[in-house]
């Protein structure tokens, strides 16, 4: 079973950051208004909290969720974000985020093959929840759509970057 000691500190911070990266890709794909932006941004935090409290969560997902409270880990994640995304326009943020998710996917395959599938499916679900968190279009939350075409396309890109994890096709046609 993979855990924090299975990864270098840099690799571990990439895993811990990955749910936020998945959410960032969605937000950058179709940046809505302030309220939508806040809802989408908060969805990755809620996903980490849910995983932390979920007794049925995959062990590596749970370990990542549990470690986000560690000050050293949070600082490493913050430094990684700044190095990768600071000053980037939204189009670059989306591209970089999807590339990072692909790199995380490869890392999981190499270092935690027995848990890679469950972790990737969780990451994709974080992205989907982020896409569904805020309505796009409309005015002050009225009208609009739950998941925009740009977000649907980005969900497909994320699924591809993650190697099309279980469940990643579900919900795209429905939303």
C-alpha cells in the first residue's frame, strides 16, 4: 500500500495539490462570475474534507486528505503552485493544470500502481464536482447552465490526462 513515504517530498506535494489543480483547470476553462469562481474554487477543499471523513475512501486518497493539514505540506504545495501558475493567463493555467494532472497520473502509475485507478477516479470526480459547483452564464445565478461546453471539453481533457479513470465518462452527457 502506497503512502507518503512511497514518494519524494516534491512528488507528495504534487499529489496533495492535484485536487486543487483539477479544480483550477475547470475554473480556467470557463471563468464565470465571482460567485461561480468561488464555488468552483471551494469544491476541491470540500472534496478533501469529504475524503478525510470518508471511511471508505481509498487509502492513498485518505492519506493525501489527511496530510493537507500539515503545515510543511501546505507550504510545499503553495510553493509548487507559485512556481507553476503565478502570473499565468487563464488559458495557460488550464493547459498547465492538465499537463500536471497527466504527470500526476504517470507518477501514480509508477509509484502506486495498485492505488492509481482509485486516486485518478477521485481526481476526476473532484473536477466534475468543480464543474457542477457554479452555474455558467445567466445573471446572478439565474439562468445559465450547470456545466458549460468549455467545462465539458475540459472534463474530457482531464479524463484523458488521467488515463480515462473509472467513472470519467459518466455525467458528461447528462450535465
